């Protein structure tokens, strides 16, 4: 679907869709000659639009052409329409428009149409072989128009699917050779203030990081070589979710959180990011992200219903903190509040699992098992005094549950020391 504002009248023009029931029977057969596949869309109308695109420089850009192109953009969710556009060489028209037009909306819509078309694997293969058109598309990554960049990244995510199914894909060669891609994507993360663009960029990078190549590298490593993403990831997170804004998580926000955390998890497998985390205030900024995410999940309205996306976010946050503790990046006293939050979430999930109406029991069980293991590991690497400090920040029900989880997991002497150090009722 197009992302441009449609006219208030959402009825499709009569020359776009042929309504057979409104036509005399003796005209139906004649009209069928103009319909595309099993749809009621007019082939002649589409061709007229393509001709209008080729005349934009002469006739100029106008609202009617924009409206017509938005309609065509919407139509390209239909397989028969996509095949028709391939048959009439739309990609050649698109290349002409992308090379000649200086109208941002035309560029965005053309890229959006191509993006819809590449949902068909045959078109994705066809486009991957068109080096000049791909070079033109990737060159538009230097555009200052965020809407255009969003459509390119959407298209490139389809390309990643092609590479994942076929590591020898021509898409892989073309993307690897693109200087624009290698230089612009990290720059977008660091400098863009457009939320939609930052979300699309993070999603693209996560997908690239999850594609393993025969060489043993990930596609992210191959495409961006030694590019650093940490600073850009920190900047983009703070832009998408400003610290002074607390709100319930929408579906798009949750997807962004998951993409960000999964991308970070993949980057943590390399050594470069560990060196960067320890520079300047990067560690403080990095730890603040799982702290904020976990804090938001104390609110039952954000945590429940607990689906796989929310569970993944909580899991990755705890995993990040524990990894930093193991590596010696963090001292126990710097994560007291985070550990206390994890205990609150453990008790919350444990209580929710007793609710017969809860339909995400398996997801809750898996997350609960991980978080309980997190608490045991934290207790093993923390001193008795450090554990007491964590527990003191919680209410009695949480404290009792947390101590019960440690029984038989850590030495009894340590358990007794913890209980002796807690306030007596």
C-alpha cells in the first residue's frame, strides 16, 4: 500500500476498474479484452499512466498524476498487475523516471511500486540482474528525502530474502559493490531524525546480520566490512524513543525494540563492538537502553499479553546485562536497579501463569526459566552484601520469591548471610 495521503474520495475512478455489472451484455466481451488477468483493472489506463510518467519533464508534476500513481501503487499488491507491468517493461520506465525526475514524490512512488513488485520472486530475480537500474536505485540512497529512503530500504529487505535463499544471488554482488550502501546506511543511523527511516534501517541491518554466508561471515559483515554501528545505534534509539517520553508500546515500537536488541546481540559476537563500548560514555549509554526497556515492562499493560516479541525483548536485555557482568564491564552496584526490576518481572510472570485466561503459557514458561537462571547467575557472581542491596529495593513478596529461587543453587552459608542481612519484620 502507498504511504502517501490518498484523496478524500477513496472510490477508484471508473476508467481504472471496469465494473462489468454496469455494462450492457454485448459490451462485456469487448471490455474483457482490456482487463488484466482475473482483475477488473484496465490495461489501457495503466499504459496511459506510464506514458504520463515519460512526459513529466514536458507536462510537469501535478496532483492528478500523483493520485493516479498512488492508485497504481496500491494495485501492485495484485499478482496479475505485477506481471502486466513486467510485460509492458515498467522497469525501463522506472529507470527513466529515476534518472530524470527531480520530484521527490515521483521517486518515492516509483520505488514503492518496484518494492511491491519484488514481493514476487520472479521480479526480484529479474531486478537483481539489471545492474544499471540497481545502481540508479542505490544512488538514490544519497537523497535527503526520508520517504524515498524508506522505500529503498523496504526494497533492499526483499533483496536480503533473495540472498538468503540463494547465496550466489546477483543481488549479493550488486549490494557488495555499492559504495552508496556501505557509506549511507551507517550515516542514516547516526544522523537521521526521522523515526520511520530509523526503524526501517534497523530492520534492514538486523536482517542482514542474521544471514550466514558460506564464507562464515554474516551478510552484514560482508556488506559493511569494518563499519561501526554502535554510535549510530545509540543515537537512533535515543531518537526513536526519547528518554523523557514514557508511553505504552505500540506494535511498531515493539518490533523496533526487538530489531534493535537482536542486531545488538549479533554485533556482540564480534570483538570490535566491545572495544567501542568501553570508549567515552558508550557503556553508560548502552546500559541505559536495557534499563529503560525493562523498566517499561514493569507496567502490566506493556508486558501482557506476553507474546514472543515482548519475551524476546526482555530476554535480550537481561542477556546483555549478564554478558557485561561476566566480561567485567559492569560492577554489581551499577546494575542493582536492573536486577531488582528483573525480580519484579519474575514475580509478575509467576503470578500471571496462575491466570487461567492467559493463553501465552509456553512463552511465559520459557522466559521465566531464563530470568530465574539470570537471577541465579547474578547471585553467584555477586557478594552477599551486593545481593542484599538488590533485594532491599523490593517488597517482601518479591524478596521471599527471590530467596526461594536461590535455595540449592548457591551455598547455604551465602543464603543464611543474605537472610541475616535483610531487615527483620
